[in-house]
C-alpha cells in the first residue's frame, strides 16, 4: 500500500546541505537547508566508507556515523526501487530510507510550503 511513488519531486534537494539528522525514539529525521524534512518511521541505513549498516529499524540501532551527515551536500536523490529511496552525499556517504507495503506510513516528507507527502 505505501510504496514509493514513481515521481518523488525531490530534485530540489540536489545541491542543498543536510542541516541536521535527528535520532528520536521512534523515528529518524533528515532536515535539509531549505526546509525539507524527510522522516523515516520504518528503516534507515547508511553507507560510510563503503560499509553499509542499518542505523534505524523501528528503534535506533547505531548512531556512530551520524556526525558525518550534517553540512554535507546532496549529490543525487534516487528512487532505487518501490521500497528504497537513496540520498547520495558529497562525502561519499549514502543514506537509504526504506518503506514497506503495509497499512502504515513509513516515510513523511514535509515541504517548506507546508505540504506533506505520506508514503
């Protein structure tokens, strides 16, 4: 039910810096310099120095690489599959935000104009 749409309209993120990555008890949030926030309620993985690990999966698993995310520029935003949204950053880090087919939302994308995309 909640798979990624074919068109995400997130091209505006390319060239923006990540302002903050937030570690909450039930979600992960990535905030960008011009006001877009992507909230992951399901799963977030990160690839740093060629090593991929799950950072959040319903709860925080590993926060050791979070400090490498802020102030990095978005190089690309890719819809990798129906369930994977990838954000490539300038320091050779890649964030992968996952969704799942279920009755619950997995990703919320808040836009600066107040629009909310629920996936």
